[in-house]
């Protein structure tokens, strides 16, 4: 099975991105037409987060979202099995690189939007980057994934005490750190806070590090362009530290920042992730 998966990923790495995304879109259409588990999760999330859309509008968004999900699957081979320099060739436009130059530590807030995998790889060509990640249950799968992600000046830190120490050390060295905060980390190190008007368990680490280190936070995303046209990389300063200083208020601000990005192109968000699994039943 591992050899088959690796063969498929390598195939997606060598074909043109336009064909890669075309096949990915077919995968997404298949997920939509076959009543897949992904479709069930995406449907539940979109019904929750976009109640003002009509049933037909919701179905259109569900279909578009699964097509983008398919592209995300196929482009993973393109990302992992090509060099960082090769990945960078497909960035057609970069906005906000000047914000990396700062006297303050810089934290990259990277939602699961567009092609988030390419952000760290491209930015590490300019400056060392450490990304936080949640370890997989399978040690073999984790080792394989790390071998593809951790290369050159891109390092990975586990989402545990050891990883947090590694991030703090990177901040002191003025290296970039990247965190994808829009996933359910479990009860420890998280709070239930609104995301699209529904409570979702949200990690506290990013806002804690930002406040402790007086860091500049950059919302970072790579928008996927249509027809295999590549990606646009964006870095935008955002304020996620509330006037009250309360961590709950900080997280509300952070979630709102992510919401605002998602609403620009909601189909490019990772809706097939069970974002609200702590409070709702996805099996119903």
C-alpha cells in the first residue's frame, strides 16, 4: 500500500500542474457524487457556517469545496516530491514579504486555506522557518511525512511541551515560526470559542506566544489559482491581541481573522475536517 501511495504521489509530482489540478478536480467530483464521508463532513460544516445560503447555494459550495479538496490531494505529490526551488516557481505573485523584516519576532498564522503546504517551503528559502504539527498515530506514516516536510531551512516541531520549547527558542533566534491554529487540539491547551457563530475547540498556543513575546502576527496563505495557474502567496499583519488582555478575547479575534479570510473564497477552506467535533456529532 505504501509503495502504491508513493507511486501515485510521484506521478502527481511529474505531471504539469494544470493536469494535476484537473485530475484533482475529478477526484473532488467523485467525492461529491458518491456520497463520500468527505461530502458528509463538508455538508455538515457548510450547513452550520453558511445558514443564510439557500439549499442550492449550499450544494454549489459543497461541490466546489470538494473539487478544491481533490486538488489539495493531488497537489500534495507536486509539493512533497519536488524541491523547494521548484515549488517557488509556481508562486505567481507574493504580497507582503516586507513584513518579515521586523525588530519583533514574527509568527505566521497559517489557516487550512488554499495550498498551506507550500507556504513554509517557499518562505524557508528566505529565512529559517519552524512549523508546529500534530504527530500522527502511526509512527511510520509520521516519519514519512516529516521526511517530506522537514528539509533545508524548514523544520517541524511537535505539538507538545518539547515542541513549544523548540518554538520559543526559534523566536529568540528571530527565526520564523508557523502555526495552523484552526484544528481541534483536544481539551488540553484549548478553549471553546466561536468560529462562524458556533463553538469550536481552538488552541491557545499561538495567542500566548504572540502576547508573551510581543510578536508580529502575519496571516499567511497561498491562494490556489484556477486551471493550474499556480498560487499567490500573501502575508498580512493582523491584530489578534485584545485590549482586555484576556486569552478568550484574543482567540475570538484570531478566529475572526480566519473567518474573514475564508469568506473571500470559502471553497478553498478545508471543510472536510471535523472542526466542530467537540460539540457536534458528525455521524448524524
